[in-house]
């Protein structure tokens, strides 16, 4: 049975220092990310990294996407089936503050 479709995070800017984009809501719920959309709203090209792991994480080896460049007025779309449990955070960092806007869509399910 499918979970509840919802906006998981955003739209919000990806910070210029590693920060959580998605934090798990409870130990009794798991999240399946289906779509990540990142748009460059700034006046210069920017890049981003996304990580799955500890809160605020940016450890090597936990990268979901690393140094992805987005041109001015460009965007990045990724479609996936990525299960995050109660211990998994989605965090990210952008090369420039107030440039990369992220929206994450998916579904949440009861364990």
C-alpha cells in the first residue's frame, strides 16, 4: 500500500554551510523521496551537494549528489525511490547563499 504523498521539504534555499533539508518526523514513519527539484534563482551560476546520513551531515562517502553545477536561471531534477528511515537526514550545502532553491516530494509511510 502506498503512503501519503506530500511535499517533504521546501521550497527553501540551500544554505552555504551544511544544514538539514529534511529531518525524519518520528521513529514510526519512514519517507520515500520520489523527486528533488533545485532551481537557481540567483544572478550567478551555483553548485550544490546533497548528503544522506547524520543531522547536518556533509561527511565524505555520504554524498547523494556532489558538486552539481546549475547555470543562471537553470534547474536540476532527479527522480528516484530513496527510502529514509528515522535515522536518515537529507542535508545539503550550496556554493552561494540564496541561490539554490530546493523542493523535495515523496511519500511517508507508517512502519
